[in-house]
């Protein structure tokens, strides 16, 4: 139900029954039946296939390619190289705005990382293109590869993440450490991790003169359209990007990558539609990844067990040719109260594809070190880790002193601990075994993630047949955005969900912003909410100003939009249906637009975060060192829950990824060649069904009126932060071995056990 007074702003609306319901996915049947068309499922008439040939070295230059052999292969149509390619309107290495990253699109024979595209073979079949690429037989002039966190001279980058300061200082660190009754210092390392979304990066590009149609997975279609427009020198309105479904993104599809642009170039070169799909191993390079880190933490506590100082320094890497720096130390800004906090970063350049956003960038890497350190400090004080956190969690954001909903975090601790049974945990390690003699350990990690919101637009319409339309170019990476946003649309229009035609997934619709930062539901949802309010207000004006309407003169009292009709707020016996209002006005439909934008005044006054607490149980074989996570409980406060079923699924996924971070994921680089040695799903370890423990998720009720009009916070990334630390701390509790290099390896446990 939507309540509105035409003289009031949309902030005074209240919502009905669709929001908050655990509805199943609207697109679920399409996906189960195989009818959901992903980018690579499109086959326009006359389409050719393109395959990238990639560098097998990490640094140097290509000295020769056997183009003649490739072209002689039956079915090969053309070979695109640095010497034979359509021109671009601008140099792809020019950074036209802070959200543009450099890409490799055959601009020179220089090789900047392994798996860099060095040529594209276009053929009538995928097999012919693949075989043609193999026939190119590249030769190289090779330089030594720079690999790892000690590959070269360190430097302090100008910013980390998206424009965040490299250094934050609050209070006097050295004085805080000197005044401490106890101090702990340790170094933690996290490995490089690579995107392995089920759907690889793909593009189907078709030119029609200066008009271009693209099917490609995108987390930001309008931003992608602008990038294509500037690279090819055409008007953005001449480009249509279709991306209704994504088979996972996690940050890797937030920006167009080199292979996608190469697909567009190939289509222009041959004058026919072209499909280019990366093979799994080709994703380890040009589409972003999580950079490795080395983090040094120092902490001090006073005689009462309260923190006196947190000093968190993170080293990371970026590519040799571009800048993105994992903001790992930033995890220490927002969770624990201390009179002195300092976070700093430095970096080295290596021969790799540019690291970019990967789910919970900075928070995932930084929180596993921070949460491990909190446990070490609790142990030094002889205090239960939960009690230590309850004593030290921040009531206000430490760096800025802005208040946030810290009471929700306390509830997460309390409710999660009760569900898990934490009160029965012995303080010392190696105290619990199961009937088979396996060591049992229990660990805790605190979860946090900023509650972000970007800018979006939506268009709403109510039609004479009593149905509604809501349009916003939203993105669904598999998290259920089509369903959750449609629920917001239904309530905004005062209609049942099955009466709303929700349209999204193409760049010609109103800009829904970027699906990143766990902000998409808040961003697009508030635009949809405001569009619905605007069209209902226009409809109410039609009725309340028409003497023939039973709602005439109700402007001061206001009306309620409910079940496809407007009802006087002060007299529910007087109402009128949408079709009757439009028919009498002679209108086939009425429409309005809405925008969703963050409130700068609220952002200036309040710290905005989602919070959570994750509890994990592991069992460790004392003879083999084999680790198995057996149970996880997560309690999360994430504002208003639009769809509990979808939210639970997202939190499950985040917790599993956190477990994977602690125990499984690691890209292993050959230090001689700079190549990733496990660039496949057989050797790049991620959890399978047998690895997934018993999962239990609680959503703690939270009403945060400051984050946005709908009170929505994101849930996509918060599940990772906290979960990785909980598993790592559980391993210590089981074994007594504090592992500081992740993922936890069996060999680090065997000797002491």
C-alpha cells in the first residue's frame, strides 16, 4: 500500500505488501528451462566467431606472428593484429575520467602481462578461429617478469580504492602504544585471487553503419555505452547494450575490458556481427582480480582491556601500466573504538593485469587480518574474543566521529552467539574433540560494509487497463534484482506484482547506475520508488481536481494508492480505480519519472554501514592437518529487507566466499615466467558442495532512517567480511596454531599437531 498526500514529498510515503515478502525469483523459471538469454546465447544472422591469441610471457614484446598460416586455415576470415585493425577515436591508454582503466586492444607489440591479447582470429566457426589462433605461433623478446610483493621499489600511491586517502590518522599512535598495558604486533598475507564467475566475459557486436548493438554482461550499461562511444567516436544514442542477465559479476563486469572492445573492433573490421567469448584461463589477466597484500598490524590495550592504538599498514601491488590499489588497511577505520588509529598503504608495480574491484575490495583482505589480530589481542588479555569485541566495538565511526547504528552490531553479536551456542566455548585452544578424535575449534569475526548509494533514474506509467509499467536499466547479476526491484515497483504503483510490467537490462532505459558496492537495490530502488510516487501524485491530481470524481476535493486529506485504486485517507468508502480516472480524462496512460540520489546532508552527518557477526566451527584432523568447516552462523543488520529469501541467499554466498578466502582461494604465479599456473577451475580451488558447511543466517531487525528513503543497505559483500576471519580464528582455537598467511595450508598445521 502506498499512502500519499499530494501536498507532501515522497519522504512521507509508506509501503505495502510486496516489500518484505520472500518471493521466488521472477526469472527463475527462465533460468531453469534454459530460456534466459545470456550474452553468448545471441547469434545474429551472418555472425562470425572471434578468438583471442594471448601472450605466454608476462613482459617483453611480440616479435613475430605467423599471420599467413592462420589465414590459410579453412574457415578463417581475417586476423586482427597491431598492424591490421580498425582505428579508434582515442588512445585507449588515455584516462578520460577516474573510472576509466587502461586496456590492451592491440595498440602496440608490447606485452604487459601474461594472457594479454596479442591478436584476434575471426572465422566462420569457433573451431576454425581457435585453430587459427594456435597457428599464429608467436615469438617474443622477453624481459624478466616482476612478480610478488617484493618485486621492486615500493612507493606510496596518491589514493587507494576509489579516491580514498592513502593514509588516515586519528590520535597519537606511538603514545597509544607506549601507554598500553599489552601490545601485539603481527604480519598477515593474503594471496592474489581471480574472478571465476560462471559466465565468462563475452560480447556479440553488430554494426549497422554508425549504429552499434552489443550483447555483453555489464554491471554498468550506461557507463559502458559512454566508453564505447568515446573509443569509436560515435554518439552514445547510437549504441544499444543489452545485458538482461549476468552469470555473476562481483566487480569484474563493472567496466568494459580489452577483450570486449576487441570484439567490437573485429565486427567493424569484417563488416559482420562477431562473437568473442573468453575461455576460462583467459580471464586470468585482462578482466581484473584481487591483488595480494602484506599487512602489518600493531595494537595496544590498557589494563581494562580497552584498545589504546590500532596501527594498520598494507602493502599491495598494481600493474606496470595503470593504477588500482587494494584499500586493505581501511578495514580498521570503522569497527573498533580506539583513541589512536592509523592506516597507511604502499605498493609495488608488477607484470600483471591491473587489479580491480573484486567483491568487498579492501574490506575482504583487511578484515581477515584485523579480525585475526583482535583474537590475538583477546588471547593476550585472557579474555573471550566475543567479550573483547563487545567491550571495544565503536559507538561512532572512529576516524570521523560520525554516529552510526552501532546498537545493531551489538544485537548481531548477541543473537548470533545465542544461536551458535558460543557461551559453551572454552577459552583455551585444543580443548574440544568430536567422537572421532577430530579437533574442534570455534571462531568469531565481525562483518562490516559501507551502506552506499549512487544515482539512478526510473520511468513509471499507469495504463488504462489498470496495469503499470516501471522502467529502469537495472542489472541482475544473479542476486535477484529483477524480483526485488519489481517488488519496490509494485508497492510504489499501488498494484499487485503480477499487474506490473517491470523492464530492465538494456541501455536505452533510464540509467539505473552501477550495480556495485552492494548499492544497486538502494540506488535503483529509490529511483523506482520516487517514479512510482510521482506518477501516483499525477494521477491523484487528475482525480481530486475533477468534480466528477468521488475523490474531488480530497487534496488536503490525501489519498492512498492501493490495489489499483485511489482511496481517500479520511473516508475509505470514497475511492476510484485507475482505469476510471484515466478513462474520464481521455488518457491511455499517465507517466512520470523519478531519480534516486544520496542525501549529502545525511552523509555528512552520519556514518553509514551494514554490520554483522559470523561464528564458525571447524574440525581438524590432528594427524593429517586436514580442515573441514562444519558449521557457520551469521547475524546481519542490513537495514530494510526487501526480499528475505533473496537476502538469505546473498548472505549464504558471502559466507561461503569468506570460507573460501580463508581456506581455498589462491592464484599461484610462476615466478620465472609471470604466468598463473592454476588458471582453471580444476586447480584454482573454490568450495564445492562437499565443502559447504551447515549455514544459518539471521537478519537482525534494523530501521536506519538516514541511509536513504527506503532504509535499504546492501547484503552482497558484507557476508565475506567477518566470515574469513571467523574461520581463521576457529582454526587457531582447534589447533593452537596462529596462521597468518592465507589461505591456511595443511603444512602449517602438521608439525605442531
